[in-house]
């Protein structure tokens, strides 16, 4: 069983394990990534960064790219529908950060992203995906030639299985990504039409792995939200690694649990107090980065996730969505933090 957890090579980059944090808009900021790294995530990816905004000099966009203090390896995801703009954005990423990897978003189903010609549109237009991946890869190679001390920064791609059930383009997109020079591919086995609903088709992940045939690593995403489902995905589909997304929300311990399970066949769950303490650490880190007002607003949805499964959770979440200060959160969860309530 232990061989299910293993190092992975992406281009010239060697990762110590094969359990990762996906890019999650509104969640995978550097505070949360920091907690996931502590719990064993081999690599985390930032929230998606707009290539257009980056090339226009958006300070808010650059804030998304800041490395967490404890991240030894991290990836920055960019999105856009224009190959030249994506190439320029990749150059800026390399100039302004010391990231180890650049990821291209080819899967986001959100309408405003799709309308911009980015995200899951690229699964409908494999030739456009090829152009964008090729442009970003060329930008990375040019940069490494000018800065050999930096080394080659690999380029990866995250895609969906297709536009809808009638247009499953996973083969065309995986072929296009490889032909354009991608160093790894993540397949979220849902269509754009599914969004985040319905069931991910892991048989498609298996077929992508077979189609790629070891040329580059393939990672799986979609419905892997526990140690058991992560193992099941690895065994049934043959993917080289698992990328946790929604399952990790409010649950950075998922990485530690999964690694334990893959190595030993068992794992130990955290107490409610331990979970909430992690949430407060994330809150404190976000206050340092964004100030108390913004951090507390953004942590509302996150504390809803941290409190999931707690008895009386619905009542707690009604209070959480009105919290405006760190002290508000402490009062709400005081009985759990003191140990007075344990379930």
C-alpha cells in the first residue's frame, strides 16, 4: 500500500509526494496554503491569476502570487484566452516571484471566465489550448536561458473532461497539451456543463492516463475528498497523484490523514478543538496579510467549512456569517475552544 504515496517528477522539478492542493478561488490564499503545507501537501497552487490583470499592473493580482513563508515548492496558476498575453503574464510571474511551477487554467466553468475565452473554453478548443500552452512554455524556456541560475520552470495544465456530455474532448486536450510541451496534466473528470455538480467520471481519468502513456504525469481531481477516495482514485485510475480541492476546504488535515492512510492503511481524525484552532491560525495569518476587516469577511465561508459536522453546526454558521471581528469568532466558538463542548 505504501507505494501509492511516492515522489513525482514534473519536468526538472521533483516533488516529495503526490498529494497536492488544487487552485481554489477564494480559498487557496497563502494563509490556507501554509496550513496545508504543514499537514504534508507536496505542492500547493495559488488562486487563479488573471493574465490580463497581471499585464496591466494590478496590485491585487500580484498579491495572489506571494509565497507562504513555509512553502518550499509552490505553483502559480494563470488564466487567459490570448496566447501572447498569457506568455507575457508567464514572464511577469517568473520575474516577480520565485515559484517552482506555472499552471494554466483550462477548466474553470464560471461564466465570466468562460466569456473571456479562458478556463473551460480551452477544453472546447484544443487548438487554442495548444497555442496558449506553447506560448507559456516558450516564455518559460526563454526565461531559463536568460537566467540559468533559476533553472527550468515547468508548465502544467488543468483541464476538464469536455464542454458537455456530447463534447468530451479529453483526448484532444491531453494530446494538445503534450504536443505544446506541458510537463504535467491535471484532469478534473467533470464537464464544463456539470460545473461542480454530479459525479466525476473516473473512467475518463483512467483513459487519459492510458492516452498519455507515461509521457508526462497525470493528476486526478474531482470527488477525491477523503483518504479513502484518494486511495480509490489512485488504484482505479492509475493517476500519478491526487489534487484535493473542495474536500480540503476547512480541512487542511486531509493531507496528513491521506498520507497516513496510503502508508499504513489507517489514520486518526482531529478533535473539533484542533480543527477550529487551525481555522483561527488561518484567520490570524489572513489578518496579517489583509487586515482584520477583509480577513474576517473572507473567513466567514471558511469557518462554515471548519465547523462542518459539528452538532448544532447550522446555528453556528448563522452566527459566523455575521462575524466582523476576530473577537466575534472567538465568542462564537469559545465553548469548543475551551473544551466545554467536544462534538
